C-alpha cells in the first residue's frame, strides 16, 4: 500500500469516542482491513486515511463483500475525511461530506475548520421510592486546522447540571473535577478543554497539550489507560517503523498535591495482519519536580524507580489482539502493579498485585448480518492501583486512569448490538460485578497481614440490564434513548443493604 505524503493527511487525532473506530474494527474483524492501530486510541487522521485507502482497494476487488449498511457507513467514513482525501483517487459523495460551521482553506498548508457543538443528557431515575430528573446540557465549539507543518485541535465545552439534591462548589482534585455552583446550590457548571498542537518529523509525531489516552483492546475499559478519566496535560511522542509502534508520554495529573506526574511508554508490534501484541510500562510520582530519569523515553521504569529510592508507583502491562478466526477477535490484557515476587505472581502474597481482562468480539453471530456480540471478563486483585504514598495513587481528579472497577473486584459484561440502518442501531447489555473491601485510596497495611484474599470482606454484588436505541435524525445530529434496571446487594459493602433502581436516559448531540 502506497501512501502519499500530503498536507491533507493531518496529524491531529480522531477523538477516542468517535464512531469511526467501531466501524474500522468491524472491518478488521471481517478480514477486510489489516492490523489497525495496535490497540491505541486516539490515532491520527492520517492513519484513518490509510484505512480508507486499504478498504477502498479491497472493496474495488470484492464489490459484494459489504452489506448495504456497511456500504453506507463506508461512504460516510470517506465523507468524514473528505478534505484529507483530496489528493487521492477516491470518490466522496457530496451528501456524505463532513459539514462545518465555517471552513477556511487558503492552500494545502493552511486551513481551518470550526464546528459548533450542543447537546443534552436527561436522566429519569427511580430508586428508594424517590423519582429524580437530572438534566445536563452543554455547548461549545471545535477548532481544527493546520499552518505549515503545525496542526492544532481545540474542543471546548461548557456543561451545566441540575436535579440532584445539592451541589457543592469545589476546586479540590481529590473530590473530582472542579465545579462552580449557583448561590442556592441547585445548579452546577463546569468547563472542559481538549486542546493540543502537533507536528511530524518523518515518521515521528510530537504532541503537546491536553488530551486523553486509551491503550489496550478492551471495549469496556482497559487496565492501564481506559480513556475514562479526565484529559491531562502531556507531551507525547509516537514513532512508527512498521511493524513497530513506540509511544512515550509524560504528563501532569491533578490531585491535592502540588506536583503529580506520570510517565509511560508502549511498544506495540503487529506480528502479521492477524495478531497484535504490546508491552506497556508506567510510573506515577509526585511531591517533587520533574524527574530527569523518567524523561528518558527508553529507560526501563522498573530499574529507574529502584535507583531513585523505590518510592514511586510502577506498573507493567501486556496486551494482545488475535484475529485468526473468521469474524471473531480474541483479546486480553495483563497489568502488574508493584511486582514484589515475580516467581510467584499468582500466589496469595499481597505484594503481587495484578489485574487482567479477557474478551471476544464476534461479528455477525449466527449469520445475523449487521450485528455483533462483545463478551468481557475483568478481575482486579486487592490493592491494585493503590500505593503507600497517596500522591502515587493511579488516578486523575479522583477518577481511575485504568479500569472502571475498584481493587478487589471482578466483572462480566455481555453486549449484543444490531444495526437497523446506517447510523441506527440498538443494543442490549448485561453487567454483573462483585466488589469486596478496599478501594484505590486504601493501601496495604501491616494489620492486613502478608496474604491477600480475593473478594474478602462483605461483597457488594451489582446486576444491571439495559437496552439502548441510537441513531442520527440528520447528519451529525444524534439521539439516543436507553432504559435500564439495576439491583445491588450489600450496597457500599454493608450486609443486607439492598438497592434497586430503574432509569431512562435521553441524549441528543449536535455537531454543526
């Protein structure tokens, strides 16, 4: 596959929650697209141009391979990147072209696109014989463009919310993301920005700014970087030399301490078109300035941390993605947190803190076109993500950087999705989790002894089933409706404390 070096192949990244990731993963699982992004999100618009070219070539030689819905999704994908495809011989239908509130294209090296954003999420909840209505509207704008070889992206949004009992104004990171409140505490407001600039030197991409990261193959939340925590300021370098991809980042995390830092690197390898593997390493440190050793992209952090006094929080990770079977992907991830005795990793010694997940992604199960099934299992051993020094806890703004689960938990997620038409689908999901005593803020103490017991203490059990229907009523105007029922036994790890609830959620998102 030959890729031309054009300015329209921008190096800004496609947001981690963009629908295009789901579509290209489906194409990979069906064998229409070779190895994707080594389980890395976000990836650049340039990389998506590569995907489109490869898919277009495959479609030209296999015109009957796509279902009618997949054909429309592919046309829409080309339309989403129509400006990036201008120098390629790929036809983009006008009705699918990405709309913008404002476009300025001076030449191939200078252009600007502005999109206006608006949306709302309304939740109607019933629990403990009480009915609540919670509304969360937002508005904002996205600025994206290039000037010479410098590319920039800025997504800025202002949120508000009302309907809960009382909102408390705070700027303490340990209490979560900062919020303002009205005088009567009935309404909260906050603002977010995902803003960065980047540039390329040969096959190396440099990024500086506030952004999010997702590493790993999980559909529900990876173990090292799940993308669920708030964005953080970072310097990121991505170097590509097929079949290798190397990433290094150094970032600033928010806590009640004045300095909290994270440094991570990842080496991903595509063994062939069907198997991806990757190795990660991450260290969190704080209460001091930048550590020069952790600014070294290639030094093993485990060694660096030992030589610096063994006072920081190092994590090791491995993940894989296998696509050897028709329409079926198998994936998994292992995270090792502060390994004390590697020769007995899976023993009951408390210092061997690890987590893993295993899952599958089945396309068109039982030959039901335009559908898929995702099945995942997670297990987080006691004390994972914790540390004796509170500044080193694996979180940002009181939200875990990794799994959505707390330590000493496991979970199973099963989801079935069916596409009814292009950009209309429904899914049904079942979720079951268990959580024993402990959380990210509770490290091991001498009183806990030398051994650990999985799911020790009073175990909270959470069952949830939900159904969702989502679709576009007009291009870039999406509506979503879901209904869910949940039951929690031993809620908050209190014996016989049972909580039942049901809820309806309505969402609308507009990108103009």
